[in-house]
């Protein structure tokens, strides 16, 4: 135990005081140095984001500023399990050495995130090595191997500063010395502060590096994605192109095979043909032969391609016309055509269709080609089916009717349409016919063919217009006005082929002429003039011409079906109106929609549904009258004029008094001298 | 009681010697790695194993230690008396972390583990006459 201190002298006291003051001054100087050092290091560190530079600045400061000759910075792995020497000063080839977190002074400081200052490391190690040796000698279990530590082999003092930012272990800063107790509390404090700066600097730099790396990776990923996308797009494009080309190929092949098939048979029977279910059958058909007069002589001086080009133009025009009348070009032979009407299914209009097609062709040839054409037409029963060797079979017909048609054609004068005599009965109601000179026909005998000159004008059709009627006497010019209007306003519509579908030939023209004539007659009558002045004559005429323009979209078989029930007729009327409205829209005649729709309503309700516009009544009476009186073959005998007029007034919508327009129409159309009195529904007196 | 002068001898640079005695009066001398300076009146010894020293001071709290200054090899004789054990707190942590640091270097992390910091009251301190 120490002896109690003696009372010090004043001098001693002064000396002691001076010592204390000096020591305090020293400490103070060191402190302010330290503050300056710390500030310097931290400002340098925070001025860069370059990790290597931060490590260099930090370690250079260790030696140059703080006087630590051996220093190192170890960086923690991302999982904070290992520490690797990233930079060091005062060693040879230390960088890259690795220790586990928790191993040694640096490792334990890192693991515990606690500054660790030891001044007896070598001694303690030596002591523990002894303990280890004794433990091993005692055979007390297996011990872990002695760890290889980076740094001085015989460091007695170590100061380890964990570098931690926001609870993340960044690494550890270590300084060491071979001297015992080489570092004091002040060193510890100083390095702790500097360590914070270093940790923050490293963390920022690493985050920066990570950001750069992240962005680089993102760029790489983006580039890869872009590449993949491009590859994908290219792949998709290539595949699409492939598929599309395959589709085109299939479509071309389909078109090709269909066009090849259409060369063999009418398109309607192709499905049956493909299934091998097309059986030969008897059909009532019309056969048409055409031949160009002296084509061989005409083409003698021409280049072959010119010949072919002209003929192909002709065939194309002829095919178009024949198709419009539902005919089928069976074959061509040189400049000749064999066409069939009424195949592959029954048709009631095949004979008139053939004649109308022939007339149209003659008109067309006459105006477009410099040659004459013969046409021979004959109707009769033939057998139709696939004919020829299996690889070259064609849809063809066999029968005497074919031969006769061919003979008739041979005898036809150029420009004419020759029809075998038996066609006369069918054609007479509609066509102006001449009789050709009787001639010998091989295998038939003498034959007087008919020459179809054209459609019979309404005025010449005694079944429609009585020559003694007011209409015939005063209003025939209206017929020509209608023809002019038809050509000028509706040249785009082929009325004849439209009417041919249900043999309502010249129906539209007749309705237009009757309605306009009736209007003019009514207007002339002062007593009722006011109502008729409001009717637009041109619109009335147009509506009459177009009132069934939707017919082209309806199958002729449906139009010509005589056995339709009420529902069937209603649905046909609806479809007809719908098709007609579509056609009106197509040709820009929407202004007629109301008028024509009202006409259909009038006819569907037999005029019972309230008041109708004057124009509707005019159209209705003209339409019904022509339907009754127009020539028909397959619809039964037409009404005689007087009977039809009486019927008109007998029908509910024509009752006298309710619709004076019907009585007026009777006045217009009745034969002179005939009186048509309709007293009651069932009681019409006809004289 | 402990002078500042003694601190270098308590840095664990040179092993210290401790003498304990069982209740039956059987003495035991052993070397220990470090006697820790706690404050002017207290030192601490690390308790890692149930060895004879540990057993003796639990029976008979009086012990004598010799600590040596690593630089001068000046010896100090201390009479101490076992006071209490600390299994947590700043003293324990300080001793624990240093022990772990060294043990982990020598592959003895699991073996060398601080169980407690045994705190002794210093009864007397005496500087040896001779050095070494």
C-alpha cells in the first residue's frame, strides 16, 4: 500500500501545475489537430463516389495524418458473412485475403458492430495457443483449425472499427501495430469518427456502383429484351408472312381448282360433282348455239394473238350476258358457243331467258364487234350429266333438242335470233316474231324457224292495252317518256334481265306508263284536280320503275313459286322491299323510299290501313292491273282487261267511293263502250 | 487503491499468476491470461471453465495475484477477495468481445467462452522490489 503523500512544497506545486497545464495544452492541441484531420478526411471522402479513391484517401490518411503504419479496409460480402481486404497500407500483397465475419479482432468487431481495441493480441494468442496445445494433448475433442489472419503475423495491438451504415455492415477498418497497447482511447475515438465517414463514403460509392451496375444490367436486359422483341417480331412477321403466303397459296389453289371446276360444270353442281353424287337426269332446257359469220375469212389476215384477243373479248362479253340470264356456257367450239338455259336445275323461264340473252348478245355484237352472228335456239328435253372420259369429263347434255338447236343456228340469218318453231307458243305473248323461210334441216325435215325480233311494245300487246281505250288513244307517248326516263335516269339497271327472272317483262315500264297516264287524266279533271297536283310526276315514274328493283337478290325459283302460302308471300314481299331499299340506296334514289315502302304496305294490307298518299294509290292500281293482265305462261291465263278492271274494283282497296282512283283507272283502260260497274264486293256487272 | 501506474500490468500482455486456497487449506497456483482493471478498488478475472481456481474462490473468496508490466516486467502483488460475478453489462461485454477475438483466431471459439466476469475487491496492492 502507498504511503500517505507528504505536503508538497509551493515550488513543487507550481511545477506540477505547469505540468498539468502543459499536458492540457498538448491534449488540446492534439484534439484540435484531430478535429482538423477528421474534417479533412471526411471532406475528401465525401467529395468522391469512386470506391478505390475513398479507400486510398482513408488509408493514406491513416499513415500520413494519424501515423498508423499498418492499416487495412476489409469490405463485407453482400450476405455479411465474409470480409475481404479491399485495400491496405504497410503490408506486402495483402489485398484479396478473406476472413469470416466473427473471426479475429477485425471479424469480431465486424460481427458485433462494435469498436474493438486490443493491445495484447499476440500475447493472448500465444496464451491461447498454449491452452489449445494442452487441450489437444488432453484429447478433448476436435478443434477448429487456427485461422490464417491477414495483416501482421505478430501484431500485438489491433484497433478494429466496424464500418456500418444504417445497420448494414459495409466492412471493417483495421489498424495494427507490433507494439503492445499501441492504440489508446483517443485513437479509438478518432478512428470511430473517421470510420463513420469512411463507411458512409464506401456505402455511397457502393450504392453508386450498384446503381451503375443495376443500370448497366437494366441496359443489358433492355437490350436483350429489345433483341428478343425484334427476334420475336421478326419471327412473328416471318411466320405471318409464311402463313399468309400459305393462305394465299391455298386460296390461289382453291380459286384455280374452282375455276377449273367451273370449266367442267355449273358452279351449283360442283359440290355434288366433287362428292360424285351428280347423277344424270332429264331436264327441260333451252339450248343456244351461236356462230360468227365468216370469222375464218375475217381473221385470215390477222395475227394469231389478235384473233385470240378479239375472240376472247367476245366470249367474255357473251359469257357476261348469258350469265345475266342464268345461262351456262357449256362449251365453245372455235368462234362458236353452246349455251344451256335451265340447267342444272329446272327453270320456268329458260326459253325466254335464252331469247333475251340472244337479243342482248346481238345488240352487243352489233355495237362492239365488226362481224355478224347467227343464233339458234331450241327448247326440249335433254339428259344432263357429267360426260366424257374420267379425266376430261364435262357437264353436258344429250338429246335431239341439241341437234335441232345446232341446225337452227346454221340456218339463222346473220344478226337474227332463230328459234325452232315449237318455241313460238311460249314466246308469242312477249316477243315480236317473224317466220323464217322454210328450209331443209338434216335429220328433221323441213323447218320454218322463227326469228325473234325483240320484245313486243306494250301498246302492241292487246292483252294489256285495249286499242280502243283512252290510254291507247291519248296517252301512248307516255310509254316513250318512260323509256327515255329509264335510259337517262336508270341506265345502270338492266330492267330486262331483272324482269326475266319472273317473266314480268316490261312490267315496270307498264306500271310507270299507266300511273303517269292516270295522273295526267286525273289532273285534267277539274273536280278532283287539287289532290293530284301535289304528286311529283318524275318521282311517280321513278318509283314505278324501281318498285321491285330488289328482285335481283331473290332466287328466281322463289319468285316463281306459285304455291307460296300467305306467310311465304309476306316474307317474299318483305325481302323484296328490303332488297329494293338497298338498291335505292346504292343508286342514290333514297327519296323514293317512303313512296315505295307505302306501296308495299298498301298491297300487304290491301289498302285497308288508313289514308295513303295519292301517288301510292296511283302506283298500286297500276301495279295490280299489270300483274293481272300481263302475259303469263306458268302463272295461268292472264285476266282479260275488262275482267281485271272489275276485279280491281271488287278488291277491298278498290271499293267505289273509298278509292275513286280505281274507278278512274278503269275509265282510262277500259275498251271504248264497255261499262264497268262494281256495285258491291261480290257483285260486279260486266257488259 | 490501485494506482494508474499498475494499469500496463493489467493489459494481458504478460500472463498473471493467481494463488487460491480451498476451504480445506489446499493452495492452488495457476497462470491466467489477464487480470482486468475495473476501477481503483476492483479487478476482474474471466470465468471460462469450472477449474480449481473457480472452485476455490467460491469456497474461500481470498486470493493473491501477481500482475506484470509487459514493458518493464515490474511485478505487483495484490490481495483480492471474490465479490460477485457479472454475466452481462459493459465489463462482461468488454471481456467477452476480446476473448472472442482471440479465441476465434486460435480455432477455439466454441471452447473459450466467457461464462462470467468474476469481480474481486482489491484488499491490498504492493509493488515488488525487484523487476522480473
